[in-house]
C-alpha cells in the first residue's frame, strides 16, 4: 500500500454491473487501486478507464448492494501487486493473489505488478527446446516447444479438465538440469471442479512443484479478468528472475472472455461478434504474448490455454481469435470420446507450428518428423477408407484398404487411448511403430528404410540428449 495520503471522493454518477462511474477524481491513473467504503463494508477495486472527468472503477468483490448514496471511493495511489518469492510454490491463491489454502501469507520476498511490459521483440529468442507432456498425441505428433503458446480447443462436456491435470502432472524438459515449474490458472470453475483439480494435483505430487490460482464461478467478474494476469506475473517472476522454465496452463479462456464481455456491456460499449468487445483480440494477445524466451535469460514461459468452443464451433470468436495469436492448436473430438478413447485428441486438425524447431537429432530422435508425417498420412487414409466403407461396404474394399481400417482402429485404441497414465517419448514412439507394423512396408513410404524393414532400434537411432 502506498504511504501517500489517501483521498476520498463521493461524487458517484452510477453503478452498472461490476463497475462504478465516478466524477471528479483528482489525478486518477489507469490501473490505480481504490478502496470503496459503504455501510455494508469495504471493497477493493481499480480504475479501468478515464474518460474526461469520469473514471470507471472495477470493483473486485462486485457492486451488489452498492448505491450512489453513502459510498466513498478512496484513491490508494498504488497499482495492483501480488506477493512473489520461492514460497509461492505449493500454494493456492485466488485471482488477486490472496491465499486460498488457509496458510500464512508472510512468505513474500517482494510484491510484483500483475501487468507487465511486453517482451522486447529484439530480445526474443526462437523456441527450440522440447517440452515433454507425457501425452503421446502431443509429444510425438504435435510437439510442444519451450516458449510456445499452444491452445487446447474443447467442446462442452469433453475432458479438457482431465487433460489439463494430466499435462500439469506430467510435464518436464527431459535431459535438462534447469528448474521446472508449473503455474495453473482456473477461471470461472465450480467448487466441485476446484476440488477435482486440487485432489488430482495432490495425488500426482504436482501440488509440490506448482503455483495455483483458482477463480470460482461465485467470485467476481473483475477477479476473473485478473486471474490469468496474476498467474503470468508469477510465471514471469520465476522465469526471468529465478531462471525457471515455467509452463502456464490456463482454463478456461471462454470464461475469461465472457467476463470481458460482461464488463464491456456494463460500459455500454458497441458489441462486436456475438457480443464480445471489438478489442478482445488485443486483450487476448496481451495475455498470450507473455509467453516466450528472452536472450540472455535462462528461464522461459510456455503457455497451454484451454478454450471451450460452444457447440463445438471452431469459428467461435474466442477460439478463432486465439488461433490467430497462438502457434497451433490441440483439438478434442466428441466422436473419439464416444468410442471410449482418452484423451480424445483428433490429431488431423491439430497443429504445432513450432514443432520442427524442437525435434530431430540431438533434441528428440532423428526420425521424429518422418514418423509423425507417416502417422498423419496413414491415419488420414484410414479415416478416408472408413467413410468409403459406408458407401461400398466391406466387399468393395481391397486388402490394403482393410489393413488401413485395422490400423485406424489400433491407432485409436492403443496410441491415442493411453488413459491418464504418463508416457515417455520413447514409449510413445514404440507404441506408434507397433501400430504402423500392421500396414504393408511399401505403404510406409515416409519412413526411413530401417523403419520399413522392421529393424528399428530406438536407442541406436536416437540422437544424443
């Protein structure tokens, strides 16, 4: 809290949603903290916008019960900051950085602002280090690279939360001695979902090596907007001050954008697509672009945001704009879930644009790209044969096409369907090769000769770590 004398103002124009509109503030600043006093108690807030003589204030705890009369707004002459330090690890906070776990809050080594300057483009370095998630469909076919932002697109009811838990619990950088940390941010979740996340992290041991920010559905809209920024501020602290490689998992960005739309409606802004504000693209970019690596700094920030697509619509504004900003996508598919496949990742529309920078000799194994390409080509052919079978029937298929049908079935039930268990990259590699051996060797034209001949030795072919 600032030591400057606070100033109080009572000229409230109106209250709308989570916002207060007040006239005549003395020397207000965007992002400045305020305290709102009313007969029902005190609440925190910050200045969202200044328009002439009118200042728009976001109230963290919401405005329910507030009226124009009897309310005093105090300027704190400070910006919103969260506690930072090594004591963050293993702790659970709300979106404002206040502990939720009932443990003392006296661990802070310093306080850091939730908003930060963007990474200088000149100082950015190209991501080129493989991050192993333990999920075969990611590690082998859509590889995550340190410093990348790779979203997960999910439909309502699909196990995106379970996949987020699996990634948080299994992520690591193989062969690296640099410290690794996971920062998890959940927005707009129910108490049941919060309990599921905490129980899962506790059972897997991830709770000891992570920092967790939980914004519940009953919490204020304004806090929901702060949650990813608080999480990323903590991630940047560990990455660029402490030298950690940090993986940030954020779920669900749809809840974040819905909160953004609610605030925009309270400000009576002209709506854009499906009622979302026109500046949602730049707002999301502000969050996603906080991922990356900085030249001369040992740490990094890698992001996996989870986005629910209403009606499984990939053209929905949140998914659509996120796809433009980020570097690929992982897509969960309802058809696979109905077949009992977990995780139900449909690899065909998936993409990791930075995959080639983090794989190959000396990083994963020399044939990584060739193997991924062969799996994509073979599975695409299997899906094509599956559709053709509906027209011509089994009797109209050739022997090779029947082999592709068998490959598609085995690929889904053994390679994709790995359950909640963790697989190393080598285990994923061996599982994929077992699937490909169903096909005739002449069909494996994307693989090197040693794969087609069935003489593959994973250890002999693997590059130096």
